[in-house]
C-alpha cells in the first residue's frame, strides 16, 4: 500500500508541472505571448496551489474520514468531465482591453478543477498516510513529490515538446490524469473504510499547536526562495545570457533543494551551508550590479548565480525542514508553505514591476533571507558552528553581511547609475544611456543585454540608420528592392529606438507595431528618429500578431519583422499561421524581412519552411559590422516573389539561397520546439 501512496503523489506532482507549459503554449498566442500573459498564468497556478492546500487543511481538520472521502471522490469524478484539456475559442480576446481577467477565466474554465485537485494531493496523501501508518514519518513523500515535479519539468522541453503537438500532449496528459483519479479515489475510499466513522481529531488528541510566529516563519522561509528563484531567472535571461531553456536550471536547483532538505536523511547541515551563505550573498549582489567583474564569458556568471541560488534555497528550505511540526499538523505547515510561495510570486510578478524601475527584488530577497535566518538562529542561543565558532560570532557575521550588501547596492544606485534612464513594466526593464564621446557620442536603448537601437547625437549623424538596419542589412536591401518613385508603405514589427524611420521620405507611410508602451514613450522622448521622419508615422500598440490579424490589409511594400533580436523569442510570431497574417498585409510585390540574428538558435529553416508553404522564395542576407557607420553584423531572411518585386536584382546581388534543412519540423500554433533549432 505504501507503493500506491508513493505512486499517486509522484504522478500528481508530475502532472502538476506538465500542465503548466502545455496550457501556456495553447493560450499564449491568443493573448500575444507576452511576459504579462505568462505572469498572469503563473499567478493562476500559484493561487490554485494555495487553494488546494487550504482545501486539504480544512477537510482534514473539519470533516470525518468518510465524508472527506465522499467529497473528494465526487470532485475527482466531476473533474474528469473537463477532459481533454482544450481551450474554447469563445475565450479569444475581441479587442485591446486588459486581458488579465479573461486569461484567469479561461484557465479556470479549462483546468481549474483538475489543477485544484492535483494541488491538494501532496498534503492530503501525506495526511492519509500518517493516519493509516501511525508512527511513520510522511515527509519523505514530500521529497518524492518534488522528484515528480522535477521530472515533469525536465521532460516537457527535452522529450514531449520536440515530439508531440499540443493536441497530442493534451490527450496524453488527460490519460495520465485519468490514472491519477483512479489511484487517488482508491486511496481516499480505502482510508475512509479503515478509519470507519472515527471522529475528527481534536486539539486534545493532537500535539500542541505551534506558536503563531512559527506560521509566519514557515511562510517567510518559503516566500524568499521563490522571490530569489524568479529574480535570478530574470537576471540571467535578461542581463547575462538569454540562452534558450536557461529558465529550467534555476527551477531545477530550487526543486532539488526541496528534495534534499526533506529527504529522510536530511542533506542540510548548518555547519556546511551557513558559512557559504554568509559569503555568497554579498558576492551575488556585487555581481548583479557589475556582471562583467567575473568574466566576459557567460558560463562563469551562470555558474555563480546558480550556486548562489542553490545555497540560499538549501539554507531557507533546510531551516524550513528543521521547523516542520508533528505529522498531525502537516496540513497547516504545507498551507503556510503554499501561502509563502504565492506571496513571493505575487510580489515578483505583479508588485515589483509597478513599484520598482530595476530588479531590486534580487538584493532585497537576498538581504531578507540573511535577516530571516539570523532571526531563526537567534532562537537557539547555544548553537555552535564548526567553521565560525559560537552563535554570537555567527550573528555578528550575518548582520555585517546584510549591512554591507545593503550599502553596496544603495551606493551603486546613487553613484554609478546616475544619468541613466530606467523604467520597468510587465515586459521588463528598459534603459536609455549615453555612451561615447565626440563624433562617436550616441544614445542607446537596451533591454537587459539586448540593444534595441542607438542614435548618434551629432546633428550630421543622427539620421544614420544604425545597428542592425544599415543599408547593406536585410532591412536596407529589402527596402531598396521594394522602393519606387511612388510613396512607399512600410510596416515594422518592433519599434526599438525607431531606427527604421531614418529611411523615410516625404509621402511615405511607416506603421510600427510595438507591444511595450515604455519603448514607445522612450523612442519618442529620448530619440529623434520618429520626429525627424518626414513620412506619415503611426504606432499600433499591443501584440503585433493580434494587431495584424485584426486589421484590414495594409498593402505594405515592405514588412520588417524584428521583435526577437534577443535569444528569448516570441515563438508565436514565427509559426505558419503568423506568416499567413504577414503575407495578407503585403502587396503582390511586397517583401517580408525577418531578422534572425541569434547566438544560440538557427531560425533560418523555420522561416524557410513557412515561406515554402505559402509558395514564396526566401533569401539569406548576411551583413558585416562597420564601426565607423555604427552598423552591427546581422543576418536576415527576405521572403517574397521576385517576379513581382520592383527591383529583385538588388536582393540577388547580395543574398544567397540557403539550402533548406528538411529535418526541422515546420512550426505551427500547435507545434514548435526550441531544441530543433539549437545551434
């Protein structure tokens, strides 16, 4: 019977982590695929996890075993009626209103009850196990649950996504959920039969309730690692190396710390981890301020931040495991852990973008973890650390470290970042900074490590098309191939600093599509590309694909697609269906210019397959850097029908027709795989 308990809790955790990317992949294209959409999805998952733990706590406290079994079995049976998990088209957005409530409603209608029941399984099964196997410790099941979560997390990008379309994954997940319903129902009914009609456990029979401060410590020790996880993931992907799937590594380390701390042997040792903890926190804060201090290579920085996250999680989760109560109180314990995780998630996803203009949650969480562990250790005045002497020495060291870390970060903000413009919203942190001197003086717009454009400040150079948009780039060549004496209609997906407007002529029409309102504001206020442009300029705010699908044909001569110059690409802009929307807006001789420069991904075959599907030719344009002109090296793919172009020879003179990689499966709204295009 122990095997059935273990199998059920493992399967529930596996399904819990599998459904998140599956559902996200289904609904993200409907709402634009932005960071705000995924943040709303994550908020839904965290809130449902909290509700599931609350349900487990209340039913264990207030329902007799038979009544609880009947209620849970009925809910499990009802949840099967929602299978298979597929979004209803009626939830698609119809306008430009804030989609947050629509997303939450869609998620609730599609997976609300199954996800709620999966969330409640961990604490429920451990409570049932403790009731049936009196005297045995159920906390190893929590470690097993995290093993299931880890396998679910890794198997999706590494095995399921490269092989299966979203519909097939939905059916497979639904079948697995059906097996879970049978196993969980069997355990619930068996537990009720063995317990009979026993009364609900009373406070007299149970161990004394922990102090109220214990509940707060449980929640805080769960919240701070969650904040660190999300903040370090954001810092790595935006400021150091936006490598595909890099977000997996921090989450793996986070789950691994849970497994090690709650495994029966307990891998957390204060004498090992606390000295590391005190040393690594200020180092992490310094390197978050000055990433290039460690190495020009991203590998060293990724290793250090990953090690820092692991040490911090081991300390917080290790102290959390040391505070675990008797099995009779485990549902309230897990409820506080879930509440802490939800609080941390809400803080990073919803509050931080509105309160801060930079990634301040990283140093705040690190310093907060130091102080929280300090308060926890202070409750044990006689603690002795093998490497640090008495508890008094330890407490002095941690106070000094917290103070030093705070001073370092505040000093950096006051002295080093003066003069830079920083702003933040759902889509990330955008910076404007002046660089260079003399004739090379320029102003640049960046998002993390990604340069979104720069402009020379001298009057005679400020209308030069710079960065990836030089005359020899794919954008410049495509513009020349589609230009005649008549007014030219140009669409640009991704505004940046507005560099493409440097090409405009009187009478032309330029329409930019930009999802981030901060980018639009800064392009207009800090750069002059748009104001210097003599053409008619319009900016369509919101996700480009949604806007293009909703608009009547624009009859563009050139459509420039440059919304993924970084390595974290919005996949929904590269699917076959997306290219259908682009071609609908081109005139007969129009050119689609797709920017595919990428350190880690080969996006050329993805564009080629979409072009071939719509019976259009594709040409590869590689341009080289020219520091004197402010032009960067770039790779573009131009798509169109040469026979209908105004000047096709201008493409043929500089472009090559790269051989198609037929091994890469075409991307659609139902299927895409980053692994298939890794270099």
